[in-house]
């Protein structure tokens, strides 16, 4: 018996239809047991399928129906391997289009996939561990376009005093997200590394760093700067003040992605091409 969790974004327009489609297809596969998250069950008003809170789902895999944000939320609350079904617009982290869900179910059921484990970040604010994240940690200003001063230490060595709108620390998985937009490099997701990207730096020669993920990154607001925000995976926001210590370390847990056959660089090329040619892209 293979247990499969399903988590759908409740506000994506396609989520309900895709969820119902997957449940219908799963009925024809023997030995496949489905568990829905509470929000997903509410979306389709299901009463016959096993339902659990997301953080209590313990399955062989979780199908995430939505976009990248849905996948990142599941990875914060679960150690199960995930596979993304794109019910959003771009979905760099998603693996399957809605029309291909039947094939995805059969491949998972028959074990025709690999599990790719990737680095996660463990951010620490003033000695307190925060939620582990898969994409990035961003330090930025409370007021848009207001420059801030930062002290940056890499592995206990003072590296830079940076004046910028913010600093972004990305995993290889997150390199195709905000880091890419901020001028960072595209990184192979299986690399054991972090990327440090200044956001709109005052000095034009300021460039991103790529460092081993075994290093500890320490950042502190400096100079006349007194307030800012710390943003985790684009959704969790913590206010920070001058003198606060932010440490970025490699998390002990790993993000686990179910992968089929598409090479990373082919997938990247296809996603970028879609952005450049899709007139309906939102």
C-alpha cells in the first residue's frame, strides 16, 4: 500500500478542479491510499477520504497542487518527499502539469522516480531558531527604496560592509526565484552551497558570493539604520532592529523533491521561454 498526501492551495482558481481530477484518477489505481490536508478537504467538501492537519501528514509522498509557494509551505511543515502540480502561472519548483497527473500517479505508484535532496536554511534571530526555509532569507528595509547598512560576516570573518536595499541569502533551489531577479546566478539545485546577493547595492562593483553551505553567515544592521524586516521564503516576516543578530546556517533537515526525467537546465529553459512568450502570463 502506498500512501499519498494531497495539499492544494485553497485560493488558486484551478486547485479544486485539479484535486477532483487526481482523486478520480487515483480510484482506478489499486494499492493507493489518499490522505488530504484539512484545507484541501474543505476545498472539495470531502467526507470519505482520510483527512489530517498538514503537519501531521505522514505519507510516502505529498502532491502539492498550486505554485511554488504551496510547495515551500509544505516543505516547512513536512519531511515527506513532495511533487508539485502546477495550478498557478510559472511554478519553477513544480514537476507536473495538470493534464499529466494520471501519468504522475502511476509513476509514483510504480516507483519510477527519484528523490532529490536539497539544502535548506536554518535562520537564527538573536539566538532563536526560526522556521527552516527552502528558497531564501531576505533582509530588507521597512520602507521601499530606503538604503540600509549591513555588516556581513562569512564564517566568522568580516567580509563586507554593505550599503543596499537589502541582502538575500539563497539556496540553490531558490536561485531561480528572487535571487535570479536580484542579479544572482542560476545554481544547480543539488549543489551544497549558499548564494549571498546584495539587493540594489550602492556600489556598482558589488557582486554576489557563492560559498559552501557549511559556512555560517552572520548579518547585523549597522550605521544609522534602526529598523528592517526579515522575510523567510517570501511569506514569513519578522521585524528586526539595529543590533539584532541574524545567523544563517545549513539546516539538518533536507528538502526532498520527487523528480522524473526532465534535466534541470531543460526545465529552466522551458520555464523562461514560457515567461517570454505567454501573453496571458500573470
